[in-house]
């Protein structure tokens, strides 16, 4: 029978705890909440976030300017700006076109067009002239260490 009274006592204590439960104050800006009116007033008077941070430091509250900006946006009901996440260097894609692959600008002579000027080619390049379609595509650099290509040695 003592088990039954023990269970009912536990249930009663739990019900009392549920009835008396109050949600704790949010701790996100717990240091700034008591000073909310003063911070808002300073901002309306045109005080910078840096000045507000320095004034808060005089009363032993160390926060950053970004924290103050987020606090003011939250208190004033402004929408939070989207955060831009920086991608790591490894996540970037390699550049497709290199500066050396771009065609060089052809100088023009006064009164002559680029089409009328002769193209500078050496005698060896005229015999083995190839078009862009016939050239083998350049391989993009793979990840990892740079290893010499044995065919080019």
C-alpha cells in the first residue's frame, strides 16, 4: 500500500510543477534586455553602434556591434537579413578561361582594318597550321600535387 501512496505523491508533485512552470526569459540578449530603452533611445538620437558598445562597456557589458545591431533589429521587429555563408577555398570551381587563352588584340594602322593586315606567322607554323578544332583540348588541373607530365619532359 505504501507503493500506491508513493506513486500518488509523485504524481501530485509533478502536477504542481507543471502548473507552476514558467518559461524562462530568453538568454539570447539577456544582458541587453534591461537596457533596451536606453539603447533604442541612443540609436534614435543618432548614436553609432560603436558608441553604444563603448557606453555599454562602461557598465561592464561587453558585446560586439553586430550583437547590438541584431538586438535592435529583433526589438524593433525588423526582418533579419539573410546571412551569406562564405564558401571555403576548396569548394570553388576552377576558372574556365585563362588570360593566356584570350586572343591578342590586333593593332590597326590608320585607314586599315584588322582583316586587311597580314597575320604574323612563321615559316614553320604555316606548314603545320592547325585550326582550333584540330588542337587537342587542354586538360584542366586536377586536384592534388603538381606532377610533371612525362610526355613533355
